[in-house]
C-alpha cells in the first residue's frame, strides 16, 4: 500500500543520523568552511566510531532483518530490501548537518556503488573491506569528469591501452571529490575512442600507483570543506585484477555499452542520495529562517504576509523534492528501473535547494550575510544543481524516458 | 514503511476507472460540454459501479473508501474528463460532511432517499471562506425564531441541478452555521448564468436566497461543532479536488507527449528540439510532484495525523500550480492546433482555469499554510 510512514528501523536511522548531524557536524560546520577542510582529528574520531559515507552503511544488515522481524509487523516483509530508502533518509540528515562534511566522511563514497554493482568478489573484498573503524580513516573516490567531458560522459578522453598483465592509463580527471586523499579511485577510461561507449572501462586505481598524481585542489564557491581534486594519469599501469568486473564482465557484454553502463547505473543509485542531501540543506535553511521570522518579524502586516506565503512555498517545495527522492529510492529497492525517477528527483531537488536558499537569504536580508549558516547553505546549494549530472542532463534523461514508448530518441 | 505501491484492490479499481475514462468519459467530453450536462451513460455507469458514493459511509450504502484510494480512482476518472467528474450527480462535496457526521439528523431524509443507490444531487456553498467574498447575509437571533437568509452567491458547482444545498455561512453572531436546505421545502433558487470558460458540464449556477427562513431542523451544526466539521470536511475536499487535478494534468501531459513525438517540423519530430523535450520533462516532474503531495496529504488524513490539514493545503496549492503549467504548456506545444477544438487540450486549459477558480487560488492556499507554519496553529483532524 502507499505509505509515507517510516518503519521503526527507518525512524531509528533518521534519529541517529540526525543526532550526529546536530551534535557532531553542526558545531564544526562554519569553521570547516572557513579553513577549507574538515579537521583531521574530527575525521579520526568519527572513523573510530564506525561512521562512514557509503550507500552500504545504511543498507541490508542482519540487524535490519532482526529489527523487522522483531517488530512483528506484516507490512515490513522480512527480507524486503530498503537500503536505498535508508540511504536517502540518512543523506537528508547529513545534508541538514553539513553537506561538505558529509561528503568528506570516511568511506568509499561515490566509488562504492560501481564496485558493489559489478566488482568481482575479490575486488569487493580488496577495496571495500579497508574501511574499518580499527584502521585510520580511508576514502574511495569516483573519477568520471574530464576537462572536455563533463555532462557528455560518452566523450571521455582518458585512454586505457592494453599491455601485458594490465592496462596503461593516460588522461586527466577533474572535480573529483576526495580524489587526493582516496585510497583508491574508480576511473573511467576508453580502450578505443572509436568504439564510443562500448569502449569504456572502469578501473580501480590505487593511491601511490606510479603515474597517478593529484597536482591541484579546486577552490570553490561552496562546499569548501570538501576536497575537490584534479587527477592526472601519465603512463599509469593498472593490473588486470583492477579492471572493475574483470575481463569476463566486458566479454559477456560485447554488444552493450559496458563501462558507460556502469557509470550510468551508478548515477541511478547516487542521484537520489545527492537529491536527498539537497533536501537536507533546504530543510536546514527553511528551519533556520522559520525560527528567525517567528522571532524577528512583525506578527501582522505586509512583511508577515510575504514571509508566510514564501515559507509555505518553501515547505511545499521541500516536501515535493523529498517525496520524489523517496520514490526513486523505493523503486531501486524493489528492483524496478528508476533512471527516470532518479533524474526527476535530482533535477527537482537541485533546482529547489538553490531557490529555497535564495528565498531564505531574502527573508534574512543583510543579516544573513554576517556569520550565518544561511549564506553558506546558499553557496553550498548551487553545486547540487550541477554535479552528478546537471539539471539539463536530468531533463534530457527524463525526456528520453517520456519518448521511449514512441520510439523517438531525443 | 515508505512505499508507493497501490494495493491490489486499488489497482483493480484504478483499472476499472481508466477503462471508463477512456471508453466513456473522453468520448463524451465535447458533447457534454455543449449540452451543459454530464452524459447519461457516464452517470448511469458511475452509479452502477459506485463511483458516486466513494466517500459516503458504508452504513449508508456507500463505499467509505480511504482518501488514498479515492485519490487514485478520481485521478484515473478525471484523466477522461474533469468536467464530467465534477458534473456527476449525487452527494458531491457534501459526501465528506456525511462521511464525518453520518448520524446527523439533518441528513436523515437524504439518507433514506438514497438507500436505493440513486443519490439526489447536492451542491455545497461555502460562504465562510475568508478568501471569497459572498453577498449572503444571515439574520435572526435564535433557533426559536429561525434564521433569515438573503443574498446571492458566487457561481457554485452543481447548483443548477441540485435538489439540496449544503450551506456554510456565518450567522448573525459571527459563528459558523451549516444548513441543509431541501429545494422543495425551502425557497432557494439556482440562477443560470453565461458560463463559457470551463467545467461546463458541472451545473454552474448562482444560488439566490430571497429572505429564506430556515428552522432548527435545517441546521447541521453550529458554532464550534460547525467549525470543526467544516474544517475536517474541507481538508478532505482539498485532497479530492487536488487528485482530480492530477488526473487532468496527466491527460494533458500524455496528449502533448504523443503529439510532440509524432508531429514533425524542420525535418524531425518536435520532441527532438530541446525547447520542446525539456518543457515536457518539466511538465512530467510537475505532475509527479503534485501526485506525491496529494498522496501524502491523503495518507496523513487517513491516519488522522496532526499535520494533515496543512498538508492538504500544500497538496491543493501545488496541484493548482502544476495544473496551470501543464495545461498551458500542452496548448503551447501543440501550437495553433492546441488552440482549436480539433484537439482536447484547449478544453483542458479552460477546465483547469475554472477548476482553480472553484477551489481557491494557489496564493490564498499558500498564505493560509504559511500562517499555520508561523503561528504553529493546526486545524482539527479528528
């Protein structure tokens, strides 16, 4: 049945993550933005608590099944996957706390989904088992974008030349979250540019690999505490065992889009998470503004009326974005295609968070410029309309799905 | 558990409603508009299948469906034609009041009349709506002396065909009164008008009261009881109306999608121009956002959540916004073809405008919601 009620387990995850966001992230939020990084001692502390950024963190677990079974509720069918729903619930709270810090939490990050999706058992063990509270904090990263291939993912120029025992990578990647600090990076490259998408391959490149370097970190409008790296691959040898999925995966899909498909499937899982973070930022701005208007605005007259209408519109927009996000996650959980819904929620939430933060800034007036979170949230928000596929790319995906039944490719 | 999966029972009803929308409602839309009345085939089938009694209590012989089920069914039906759904004879909006106060004596005669399954038509006039000025005046000091109602209303849906009128109006003391007015026994009149915009099959008429005297028997509720009943019913009605709007916008979206996928210009399908396909994407997102907010409000009202009335304001204002965007865009994307009656989109744009006028403007709904948020006041839900 259609339901918007959080299950006890979902509510528990929401409450725990919210507590963390409020008591651990918010206190360092403005300082981290100011210094342009998340303090190392803080990262070590949260790592020792076992807190990581991974879609798997909130996914299936024995605990979850026990919880569901213990509740005795028929509608919480034992074994029903809910990892994506849990992930978006948690991501909203992390976004509410601080999106830049959230993206810097130790863990595989956006590099996790492709390894989980097509990695061999050996690769999953090697690359995903390193994230451990008893070890120093570690990160994974996902490297797709290039200077000449942003939205046009199919046009990546980084090459992977087959040699004895592996591949040699040459090329450049930009805008890579946690790219410098990562223990490994999932890198997309082409074995032959003439093959188009079917020539794409995904490799796991480990930190310290000769020929792999990070010459520069970007300085940004917002999300300043989050590391955004430029990566360079110069005759970088990657062994066969680091080809994601192994040779067999690609041999079995000679007619398919291979590595391109991996990249796209990753987006179907990660876009709802990014959208949920945007919802979290918007909610933070809304709650802060609502408190301020209640406290500082006159209780009647034109300013009150204007604020009332604006806040109602904001609240509605946040609700809409959240529900679109939940729907995309729900479809992924029950195994239905969700590319259109993932694009919808990302397009909507990315635009919504910018609009919401702008309106909140307007309601604050110049008071919002001086040491207030709201100006930071506005700066942070804009990237959510760009990364993981720009708003325009999301529109293209939605349109393609609308016209697919008519055999029209747009 | 968060889920977007309809139940099997809902799926069966939706399938039935879709078939009816496709085979009966859509083909009858134009002729019903010309005749200013719902097609007979539709009203007969709706009664047979129980679509006129979705909201009525079971003990009355109604379906007493949850709002989340009704929302999906009404969306499917309105996809056929919203004007015909609005023009369906029966209890109409008053059903929500009957659902909430099934034992109210004022409704007893109506209940008996409809026991055979043929529910006479009721129009609902809300003269308490602060966003809508009505020149209706109620005088008289007490039940003993009765009330005297005079004045003329704004246009009301189904007033032209109604045998009964449910009137919500402030009494002489400013307190809300709900009156049940049998047309045969009282002297209210339906005044025809010159209606050309939309929902033309839904019996638009103004209601005139010529010093109408009403007695205690006609009072459904007064004072706080009336406020509570009105508030609860209006929350339900907002959701039901918003669901109908989702049906209409879905029709416009589907039609525009097919048209732009097949119509060619400059040597290729319209869909291949990003100015077109991106607009279609915006329309699709607007429809889905509205639908999910309607479901959210419906689900909350079914569960009697404290936030439910506020969510119903959200749902209806969002539905208004999406409806305006989608129906206007559909006409735009068809170009000149959208403007002429060879295609249904011009009618849908007109129906949409009338529907929004009928149910309170987006800005008024937003403002009310905003005032709730700022003052933390909540309407009654149970």
